[in-house]
């Protein structure tokens, strides 16, 4: 089976252990994962974003420069109007890599901040900030002022991912707006645990509000 076909099969199966084994054996896995970001099956494409981060963290142990080059390719899609799904998932792929190998990839984080300013990329960029924040909130807490305005987006996916991200980075300043969104019934899908889950903006905002409150000693 060709490398690309093998990667797609592993992603379809949600077999991240197998994918990581492939990354240890062949660094070309990164190329296949970038290609998989273009897949029309959005759930599998999201798995490719997670898979890229997992593979990059492994391959960086032996070939950092290759990883930096492939991340640079992702950065290129952020400014490519024809990037489509790949562009929207470039920031999540980068965010996953940073979350899994922070010391190696931390200098790549500023391009995620750039994506926060681009409407088609905002949902994915907010997710990336939240993913990094779920591991090291102090690393991205300064992004809160850039994420906060996204709570007012007309796009439920942007509002929902922004709400979740603000909770992960424990942005106290977001509490009033998160509380105001608690009854927002707009539906969206959010990637978690290898699946796209149905949720609402209100559910994510309420959970983020409670997480921040608890971090401050609130009940």
C-alpha cells in the first residue's frame, strides 16, 4: 500500500498508534498528512490535523528542520485564498504540534495569531489556541484579547471555538461575555477525541465560564 493510501486508511480507522508507528519509520508521513487535510470528509481531515501534530512531535526528535519546513508549508496555506479546507485546518495542525512539542515549535505560534484575523480561518485558529491552552495556558493567555472579539462573530463555529478556547486559557476577562452566551442555541461541530461532536455555542460558553470560575476559586 502506498504511503498516502496507508495514511488515509489509518485516519479513517482513527488509528493514531499506527500513525505514530509510521512516523517513526518514515518521515514522509508528514507529506501525506498535509495532503489529507484536503480530504472532503471533514472528520477525517480533522484527524489529519491531529495526526500531523502527533507525527511532527515524533519526527522532530530526529529531524527538526524537516518539521519546520512542513510547518512552513502550512503557514503558506494560511495566506492562500485557494487553500480551502487545508487552509482552515492548517492552524489546528500547527496547534496540535505546539501542544505536543512546545519547546520545539513554540516559535511557530505567532502565525496562529495571524489566522485569528482571517474570517475563514478563525474557527480553526481559535481551536488551535484552545488546544495549546489545554496543555500550557500560560503560553497563550496573552492571545485572549484577540480571541475575545470572536465571541461576537456571526459564525457559530467561530463563537463556539472561541468560547472553548477562552475557557482553556482561563481568560477571566471573558467571563461576562461567556455568561451572556450561555443561552446561545446555535449549533456547531467541535473536534474532540478524534470525532466531530455536535454541540451548541451555549454549551461551550457555559462550560468555559464554569472552568474559569473554578480556576479563580469560584463555585
